[in-house]
C-alpha cells in the first residue's frame, strides 16, 4: 500500500454513505494481526485509566490530533455502552488497586459549568455501578462544607472539601483506597496531593503543568512507525507531522521567527506528501499551546508569515490558555482536513470523531460538530455541540459479513487509530513512572 495512490478526497458523512477508503479497508483486512499487536502492547505498557482522543478523517488520512488523559464529556457517550464502561472501570481499578473499595474523584474546580458537572456525575455513576463506593473531593479553596448541585439531568452532585492527615487524604467519614484525578492540573500540582500513600491516577506528572503535547506526539510517531511496518502502510497516513518551539511570548512578539520558520518547513513537508499521493488540497498547519486543553490557544495558518502578522486580538487569544496560564511553548502540527459532516445537503455542519477509552477498552465516542467552522479549522470552540449517538455500535467489533462501509467497519478504523494514541499515552505513563 505504500506506493498505492489514494483517491481524491471524498465527501464523508456521519450517515456513512461514502465508500470506505483504502486506509480503512487495509485496517479491516489486517484485524487479527492488529488486535494481537495491541494485546502485546498492553502487556508491555499498561494503558492509562481513561483517555479520549480527537481524530480527524480527511478520507486520505486518518490521524489523532489531541489526546486527553483527564477526559470530560462522559455524559455524551451512548448510554447503551454503559456495560462496557463498567467492565473497563472494574479492570482498571483492580489493576491499580486490587483491594480497592472506595474511590475519591478529584474534579476540576467548576461549579457553574453544568456540562462538565454532568460529565462528572456520569463518571461517578459508572464507578458506583462498577461496585465501588465513590465520593467527590473538591479543591475549591473556599469550600468548607459539602456543596450539593442540582443538575439539568435531575441528578444531584455533592462536592466535599478534602482534608489530609499524614500521607493520606479523605473527605468526611470516607478514606479512599485510590484517588482518581479528573483535573488536568493546568494551574499546577496541588501540594495536598503530593507524596500520598494512596495511588493517584493518572499521576500528577501527567497533568498539563508537566506534560507537553509534543512529547506525546514523539511517542505517537514511534508507535505509528511500528504499526505501519506491521501492516505495510505509509506511516504518514495515520501520523500528523509536527514541530515545536519554546520560549514564545505572543504579547511581546518573541519567538515569531521560530514559529514562522517551522510552519513553512512543515508546509513544505506536507506538500511533498500531497504531491506523492496526487492530492489537490492546500496544506495547512495548526499552531497550538504545547500544554492545555479546552481548545484554547489554537489557530490554523497557511503560511509562516501569518504567524508574524498576528494582530493584537489574535496574539491575545494565543497568549493564554485555561486559567490564564501563559503560553510559552507551541506545537505546530500538520493540519488534517475533516470531510465528515452532519446534516442535509446545503446545511451541513463539519464534524470530527472523539473516541473514549477506559483502561485499554474502547467504550464509545461521539462527534464534535460545529456549524460555523470550516474543514480546516479547530472544532473545539464555542458554538460546538455533540452528537452522542453517532457511534451506534462499538468501535472494536467489525463485521466482515457486512459491506466494508457498514457502521461497525467504518468505526473500527476509529477504534484502531485511537488505540494507537492510547499506546503512545501508555508509553508516556511508563516514562513518567520510571523517572
């Protein structure tokens, strides 16, 4: 397949009426070999507790563009897959803490973000239904008493202040066997959670105060190369090219030359691959903060000069991420078009799949949809919405008796690429544990 030219870009839709593309056919044809290889990876590097992966499918390329180790959005998953989540959580907790009975979730310090709180309530319910006692310990600095929040779903969520005694944390009348972080630590590592005897999962060192996206994609680059050799494909078909710059200050206009030079170098490399495959598309690059989430500090560019010519509003938008944290490092990533849309002809909204995993199991996913963004833009932005039932069937169960573009077969490709990103995250976790 390395020398086989791909077709021109199709118009894919979530209705699955486009033909399954060559890369997806190739993954389907090598299912047994792929699943065996993945099983070996989990033996060598166990998967993180949970992960979500943003994918982009351009028809000629299917690749991850972001990997989140502290995912929210559990409320957007298909409720029919709740048994998968329960089984996956049981295996993840038993691996981390075999005698665990009590789990303490440490969430983001949100009290007004009802979308996040609905996700938190769903995560709590999954763990509870998996057979564990679970409470939520908030890091809100002024929380002295339990705070009950009534959610739009009619569920109630109780946030409790966390106390520490020696090397253990607890909430009133509840000492956990393990601490589950659902806080990405953009604002730093809380002293309250340092040096605990209880396992903290994921570890503090994987929060955004330490972790870099570029480090993750270095691991992913190696994973993609190994996988591509396994099934004989060009790794570029599943791996976004990238470069990085440090010592950036957008407001002082420091580091602009580094950004512009690397953007131009990436565009040349992307164009070379487009020429190789006969693709009549304009390359673009996504510049984004090397740490952080929530779609902040992200922009698409088509030339290095665009990085030199940012106006004040654009520089302000790129200068800080969640919590006002200053951006000092930037990853420039090959832009991957998305040609998946939702809606009737003439009223389509651009969409991208997001795949959720617990332990090494794919437990569901959804489409992130944006009516006001283009096929070469970041969709994780205000105005987006989710289609929670987009994944009507599991991502890891292809059906060879059906047509190659049937739902389970199309989504199998998503599950494979998402799990490659999970292998990269597992290697990150192992590197952190050994350091």
